C-alpha cells in the first residue's frame, strides 16, 4: 500500500492510496466488496464496505493525532501491538454504543482521545481565570431553537442568481480554473480544475505534503466512473470520491442542485456576527451537508459535509470569500479548507469559460 495526497477542486486534501488489489468495485462492474474480501488480516472491521477502509484510517489518525506508522510497521497487513490494541478499542466502542445507547453511534474514538494518542483521564489544574459552573455557563445553557428560514428552494434559486442566473449558467459549456493551494506548512501546490457537463479533471503540480512528495497527480471522471493517477500508477475512484469532487464544484451544484440535494431544511443562523440562511440536506443521497448563504447577495459562504466511515464521520469545512464578477458570472477567488487531516488556503490565479476541452482528457489512462 502506498499513501499520497491529491488536492481537489476546492483545495481539500484527499487521500489517494494506490493498491494493485482493489479499486472501486462498482466502477469495475463487479459486486461491491467488503473489507475482508479486498484486504488481508481484517479482524474487527468485517462487513465494512471496502471503499470505507481508508476514510476509517483517516478517522483514526484525526482522533489520535497520529500517522499511519503509529500502528503499522513494514507490510500494512502485518500485526503489531498497537494494531491489536486498536482492534480492542474498536470492539470496546461498539460494545459501549450497543449496550448503553441502543446501538446508536454516540461514542467514537474521538470522544476520549480528542487528538491525543493517550486519552487524558484526569482534569488539568484550574487556570487563574477559572470560575465555577452555573446554569448560565456555556456548557450548561440549552442551544437556542433556530428561527425558520425561507423555503430551501428559494434560497438555492437566489444562489443560482448570484452566479448569473439559469440562462447564464446554461451557456457555460466548460470551465477551467487554475489556483494555488497553500497548506499549513506554507507549501504551495498549483492546481488546474476542468469542468465539462458531467465530467471533470483535477491536475496538481508541486509539493503534495506529508506523507509523500511528488510532482504531479491527476483525478478524472465522467459520469459515475472515474480514476486517479499518481507516480504509483492508476486506480479507479472509490464510491465517495466523485460525489465529493462534484459537490466542491460551485458551477455543478448551481446547475444540478434540484437533482443532487434532498431532504433539505432552512433556518436562520449567525456566522461571524451576521445573520445567514442555513440549508441542511443530503447530497447524492449519501453525504450530509450544511450550506450557509448570505441573505442579501445569495453568495455561498460556507459548505460543510461529512463522509461516513466504519467508526465515525470525517468532516470537511470550506469557507468562501473574495467574490468577483467574471465573464458574466460571480465566483469566489479565495477559500479556506479544513478537514480531519489538515487545512489549506486557496487563491484563484486564472479563470476561463467555454474554451475547447477534448473529451479524451477525461478518459482513463493506461496503467
């Protein structure tokens, strides 16, 4: 197993793990596999879809604040003392949820670890500013009931209008955006994202960040089939990767919101001191999302979404800013991304629409 990173169209760091034995089963035309069918030495995650194994590993990393080598040594399927302990902990968490919460997933690794390899079992000494608890304390006051917002469809239609409206968006056949992504360590990667109808391509050039560094990676898709290429070869995209990539494309969401969003609700909340409209929905029938919109301009200010794993959910938050009118539409020229494995800052360098893009660019390359 080799682990690397790909920065997606909104600067999100996605794990690309290249394996000769497994890709996305659905996209290879075979029945979806569970982890025990696709990988060796699986003991407690049996029954988990194979596509969820690596997001689950990310959840472990984020919960304990560690990397792969904390538990793995040498061959990834080899047993280690820490891997055995992790299996015990998974069984313990499942037992707690089963016996104390009727099977609902209330407790996860993060409940106790909070980003530390060893959970803290003793409260720290009180600081000088400490004051005793009262019913008015932040952790004692009940959450206020959100005020209802306009119908979700009205909020989303105003979002479409902020981008130029249906007629303008219908004229955009292709979009090419080039931008830089700066990670928390100050390392810069150049990214090109190409969108054409239901196809997309993301090409990265530059330092990719820990744990690997290499000069280029590419992710492409057409419809429901996609691929990823790195120095380690080509693999099929996993089940969640294409919906996630499409969700991060503001043009795609604006054009297809009525198809990809369901079970939505609208409320009024506050963001940075201003009242905004909040839409909660399911995207692609599998991804819980929250979208925050400026009530006056209709601009999408924040997108938050969760990806399911065998243990918990991995959360990604994207905050958009610096909205500019370009070529008849209005788009953000800066956004920040934070997820369970890092954060980054994105700045648009070049923006083009309706340039010729040959369909062959989205085709899967030879291995």
